[in-house]
C-alpha cells in the first residue's frame, strides 16, 4: 500500500493550530538565543536514516514470536513499508538489505521498483552467521576467521556476491558483521583467528569498487560467549586501518558491555577518521535491539554531541556518516516502532544542534564543572518536538507520524492486503 498524501495534509491541517503555537514558542526561544531556526529545520530534515529490511516484520526472542499480521513477505512489500515510513516521517528514504535474507532475483527491476517508491539502497549486509540450505561449507566454527581456508574462501565469496548485487542496486557500502569467535576458553587461537579475519577482509576489500566503503561492526559477545574476533572498537579500528583506507568502523549501540562510554568510543574513532556509521537501537542489558531512545535517550544525545562536533566543524577529517536502525520489534507494530526510533534520532540530533558549543568550550577551559553540566543539560531538557514536527510539516510529512499511521489505518490495510499469516524474512 502507499500513503495518500492528501490524507496526511488533512490530518496536518486539523492539528495546525496547536502545532503552530508550540512551534512559535520554541522558535522564538531559539531565535532569542541566536539560532537560525530555518537552518535548524533544514538540517533536521536532511538527516536520513536507513531502514533495515530485516526489521519490518515481527522479531522474536528464542522463546517465541508473536506476529501481528500484514507482514511484508517480499522485498517489494518491504520497500512499500519503508515508503510508508518515508511518507510519514521524513527521516528515512533508503533500505539496507541483508543477503541472503533479501536476495533480489532481478536487481535491476528491484531498483526500478524502489525508485518508483522513492527509496534508495543503503549498505549491503552480508550474512556469514547462518548456514543456508544447500550450503557447501558450514559457518558453525566461524567464517572469515575459520581454521579451514575453504570456509574462509566461501565466506569471502559471499561478501563479494553482496558487493556485486549492491552494485546493481546502486548501493556503495558493504557492512561486515561477524559472529566469529569462540565459546570456550582454549577453543580457538585469538591471534590466528584475527590474522585469518584480516586476510579475508583484505580479499573482500580487493573486490570493493573505488567508490565503495566497507564497514566492520564490533560486538563483544553473542552468539559466541567466550570471545568474539571483532569484540570492540579497538579490534574494529585495527582491522579497518590494516585493511585499507575505505574500511571504516560501524558502531551498533547495542554492541557494548554495560556502562561503556559509547560517546567516547565515537570520539576516538572519529579522531582516527574511521567512523563509518551507526546501527541505532537501545538496550537495558546488552544487544536488546529495543526502540531507539526508549531506555537511554541522554546517551543518544551525548553521542549526537560528538557527531555534531564533526558534522558542523571542519576540524575532524572523517567521511560522511551512514546512519541506520538495527532493532527488533517483538511487542510493537514494527512500523510504529520504527517511527518512534526515527523520531528519537531526529530529536537527539536537534538537541545536539542547539547545545551552546561556545559557552561549553569557555566553561570547559575555565574548568567550571558545574557550568558545563548546566550547558549540556540545558539543550537536552529543551522540548524540541515541535521543531522536529515542523521540519516534517515543511517536507509534506505528518506532524504526528504515529497518530497519522493509526488514523489512516495502515496496519489494518496491510492485514487486508497480505493477511494475518504473511511472514517476513530476517530476525
Ligand atoms: C548483530 O547482532 C547485528 O547487529 C548485525 O548488524 C547483523 O547484521 C544484524 O544484527 C542482524 O542480525
Ligand atoms: Mn547491527
């Protein structure tokens, strides 16, 4: 299904008075503080976050799955769902495919289909953590790190296949997340696994087109419980630096041990010019894959403070960043959940944009610790929801995406079209 833009405009018109009051209030306050509100609106509107193809259906834990109906059963339907998000929220206009969960039979036709929906192809994600039916080698004991050269080659070839498909789709990034590691002490040799992984990454990199980037994504544990080959940002950075100039680090917010200072990780990797992008999600315990901003919105804001430092200045030399959501929707309607994530990201970005950087630098230089906290928290506590809503309204998107989604009865229509039992591939 596609959203009727007139319906969005009608809903916006109904909410116009209340919104205008809220927006004028915050716009006046920001203007009084010296901000150019139009430029803020433009920046917020141009922040685009890719939607993962594997998060449009109901996710699961290993204890169960509770589908809500109307799931997209084909890549085309997934792209249609993303166009619904794009019509309501304005923060997403691309899909990130996981191969082979979403292997297109005719990439050129799929590209045309997506183009007609206004959706582009973001990073390609390889999958060397599951054995597919008919596989001639097994990833049970690793992929790029494997002790057997045949398995390593098999995994390298799969990544090269992802690049080949991505070229046809107009993508220009390959994200490599490895489940490789060991579950018992002594099971594997850390150094050999790391060296094998590096050699394999170099082989993939050799097949990377000139205008492509490759991301390595770290994760401390799971599915392996004793060691992961790319366990943290240090290992990721080391691999990236040794692999080649266009190999960068991807930070998934859920892939850190409890209390890790992720914003500092971001700063360090940026300082090396090797930050590729993000997989946004939130968590209480580990890789919970919850809605962005539902648990630690302050952490998300602090991360955006580091990002805005880079995005607004020219003192940090790093390629442009690729933003993506990587979450699993077990209890909410996946599309509503994604709308909430998109909103949380836009809001954190807006808050980071209005933080008074000059005042903070002065307070930091004067070691006025109390004042630094006042300044950082002042922007975080400003209610910028009307600012983000206005940036959407100006782009013809919904003032209140979730409300519009419900009033338009998107899920009901999807269930009508696809039935209750249609199932999405992915997590
Ligand atoms: C692994 O936990 C991960 O974050 C990687 O990005 C995968 O590609 C994705 O989740 C989907 O399993
Ligand atoms: Mn991820």
